[in-house]
């Protein structure tokens, strides 16, 4: 009897071990172990706050990006043929007009009049870029410019977002898109001046960044610069093309004063060339160029830009030309003159159509600045 007892204990232990192995196997069969997920790096968790790439990348939204609509069944439908224009209307005294109706607008696409579908005036949220020239030539102006930029930040609504991008010989990203006003103001306070000026590179880089990263349909840049570009790798034609593709309104504040123009014959030509360049870029994008004669006027200019961004009409239409060939369509918006007042409408000059696969033409390959 005493010899059998150890044997029974050993047998019982073996049975219990087998039962334990079986239970573990069954549990494993029901829930197979998963490999550990890699942790997000600091770079993955937030956008890098160094240089912005000036390469124009990927596909862009084009002129035919409709807002999503919900039908009676609750299904979301997106109309990709509806052309939507942000239009600013002012009178001869440069005052915005707020009481216009659908019948007051005429839209021409490739010189053919279109049937306006809808006109809405409301304060839509915006993705805004503050692009500030911090080259050496801006040394005496940077404090006032910073104050004007802070004023624009303070006027942001809760659903707006903005980024800060200083530029010298190359554009940089001091603060990526955020709705946090304190972070934006801190980025402005850290600006300093030195080095050369690459204005065109900065515009093409920040327009691309605004399109790629901005979450709001309406996107705009406010660019502060003296306009004397000496270091850009890109040309004006490339900047205009990028603005057309990215559909970003550009507001330019250029410090080209009479003293600079009267300096000498070559200086006068350079100043006039800079002014004309800024005007062309702004007007083609549906924005506007301002040329304050003194730095003390910058705050008033910034206030005017803020008002301009908040007083736009959203004009939409279905193009009569239903071909989707990826080509560029020119646009002209006109407003009926009423009450003896001359009305001026500002909107982008055109858009790229989507092709049969609902894609836009890819941007032509370009060199990155500095290469």
C-alpha cells in the first residue's frame, strides 16, 4: 500500500499537468497572441518644425471640389463637377459689398457665360498661412510686421487654423497648422532677420503646404516682404502655375517705398519689377497686393486683409463644358453695377479640370530651392 501511494501522487500530478496544457492550448486557439505594435516616434506624432519642402507634390483639389451634402436617407454625396469660387466684391472706394444676390453675379468660363447655381455669403473657416520675410533687408520692419501678424492671429475664429513660415534664402516652418493662438504668437515672437531673400520659393512652398495640410476648404496666405527677390530657384511662371493648381488665395504686403524707387535708375526698375510681380501673383490667385508707404500703415493693411477674408461670397456653378480633359479653364466674375456704384469682383483666374479618372494633371517636376 505504501509503495502505491507515491505512484498515485505522480499519476495525479501528470493528469493535472495535461489538463493545464490543454486549457492553455484552447485559450491560445481562441485568442492568438499579436506582435507588439511599434510605438509612434516623436516625428510621427507631430509635423517637423524645420524647413518646408518647396517641391510641388501629388494631386491637388482643382476647381471642381464640391462640398459634401446629405440626402434624405442620410447618404453623403459629393458633387465633383460643381465649381466653387471665393469672390470678394468691393466698390470704387474699396469698401466691401455685403448685400448682393445671385442675379447680381455673372460668371464666364473661357469667355462663355455660365448659369450661376448658388451664391452664399457667410464666414467660412479658413486655413491661413502667415509667410514672413526675415531676410536682412527686413530688419527695420520686422517688429511692426510681427505686430500685424499677431493682430491677424487674434482675429482668428475657433474653427480657423494657421501656420507661421519665415523665409530668408530658404523657407522654414516655425509653427505648423494649429488653432492654438498662443503657439502661433510664440512662433512670431521668435523671428529674427538675416541673410538673403527667396520670395518665390517661399510662396510656392507655403502654397503647396497649405493645400496639402490645410483642413479647411478656403485657404489663404498672407505674405509680408520687401519683394526684392535675389535667391529663388523658381520663376514667376512656376509660382503662378502652383497657385492655380493649389487654389490658395495670396495676399501680399510689399514694402516698396518711394525712397527705394528714387534711389537710382536701376533701383527704380527693380522696385517697379518687384511691385508688378507681387500684383500679378496676388491677382491671379484671387487675392490682393498692398503697398504701404510707411511701416506704420501695416496694422491697418492687416485689418483690411482680415475683413477681406471674412466678407467673401461663395459662388458656384456647373460648367457648360462637360469635358474632363485635364485642361485649364479661365474664369471671369462680373457684378452688376447698382445705385451708381462701380462694383469690382476679385476671384481666382481659373482652374484645372479633372480628367475622366477624376484626377488633375500632375505638377511638372521642379527642382527644389537651392539645387
